[in-house]
C-alpha cells in the first residue's frame, strides 16, 4: 500500500465529514487507506461516520489521548509506505497526493503543503524556522520576529518546521525517530518531530505550489486548557532541545502562566458577522433548505469578481475541491464575503468562524 491518511478527530462532526469527502476524491486512483482516530467525541461523530459507509477504518478511543498519542497509535496500525497526518478541519484538492509524489525530493524528511484558512488568509505556520531561545522568548510575549520562514508563500523548498495539520512522512522514518513525542498533548509536537528528522540528516520540504484549506480551531476550544497546552508546549520544547537548567525553565513557566492569566482577563475579539446583503449559491441548482436558512438566494454558474457583502455558498457537486480552494484564495479579504461549503449530499453547510474558534455547522 502506498499511503495511509491518518485523521485525529474530536467533536467536529461536519468538518470531519467534509474533509473525508475531499480525501476520498484525492485517493481515488491511489493504493491507499484512511484511518480516523476519534478521541472520545461526544457530538456523535463516530455514529455519523458509520452511517455514511465510508471506505475507512475507525479507531474509537475511550478517552481524549491528545494529538501525539493518538497519531502514534494510528501509525502502528497503518499499512502505507507513507503516512499522511491530516487535521479533520481541512479540505484538500483532488490532485494533492499526486503533487506530493511529483514534488518529493531525495532525502526529504517531512513534506507539507501551503495552507489557507476558511477565509482565504495564508497560514504562516505552514513554514517556520526552528525556535531558538531568543525566538521562543519573543514568541511568549507575542513577537513573531524570526519565527516564520522567509521562503516565499508560493515557493517550494526546504524549511525547518512544517505544520502538524498536514504532514507526509515515510513510515520507516517515522518509526526510526519514534514518532511524535507524547509529552505534548497538543501543539509543539510538530516542531520537535521536524527537529528529529533534521538531526537524522533529512530535509523538510514545503510545497507552495499546491494549497489546502485548514479552518483551524474545530478540534479545540479556546479556553484555559487550550492556553495551557499552547504555552506548555513551548516549555516542553525548550526543555527537550535547549536546556535542563531549572532556573531558565522556571522563568519560561512563570512567563507562560502570566500570559495565560492575562489572556483569560482580556480575551480577543471573536465576534463574527454572518448576515450579509446578498446570498449566492455557486452551483447549478437552487436548494430550498438553504433558502429557509438564508432567505432569497441568487444562483450563479460563474464567479463574478465584483462580488461584495455576501454569503457565497460553494456546491461541491458542481465545483471540484481544487476550484473551491482557488476561489477562496482568489477572493480573500475582498468586500466582506462569507464563504460557506455545502456538503456533497446536501445535508449540511460549514463555515470558518475565526482564529481558533468553533466554526458554523448547520445541518439541513
């Protein structure tokens, strides 16, 4: 078997299903398998997937193991020559796997693609530098200087750190480096595994010529536990890579705790406007259930680049996933457009809500 796609899921039923729709299309001509590891979801994700009769394997955990442990568990069961670790809140184009085999270079450690969010904004964490003491210290206080790679967004080449939301790696290499470090519950494990492949003499490769959508935040809740995991990951990485000096580690921990407390007192603005002046369906037929939710809907079969202040709904039966991703990429930051994604069975629509915030999932 050529490739195993591994998806860790936690309470993101609709986004996971849409992801699987896109993955299934991308794997049509490839000897492959899909493994979904459910981290004890309480939203009916497992039952919902079973009702869909996908060609996949579902592993049901009896507790939330976190990202690293769940992925390592799945990797041991995977049969593919390559492992593709993919977040459940992603949409991939039909030719993404083909692009991997086309662009993979000799001595590649981990391979990853350009990511945009559900509003089309490029996600800078797609390509980063190895954090040193200076970079970590600045990152703790919200300064990103030196944190992201200078490689062009649409360029391809070797970078230090790739994002765990989409990572391709040979299974033999993954075993050789003992997989993800299970000290990390969530966040930071992608940085350390990139460091491990680098230490083995491999080069990590960023592919900017192919893009996927990563909605972000669908498997997490931006609460105190989220903040503890995020800033705690920096402490673990600092300890494992740089020093065991208890004094320095103590300073990092104190700074992290102060930031967590301040973040709780002064939360970011998460308000996200949904209502718009116009509702547009990019497809070939209107949907009565959508009209019950949005009101009057204008049907279009070709994109109008003058669109503004509207809800733009993509029909995945009319458009390929690659066309949808390219359209979001093209219309980003333009005239207050809200992008919605209609499932192929017309049972729900989804939309990103903002950085690390649960998105909208409306069942029809």
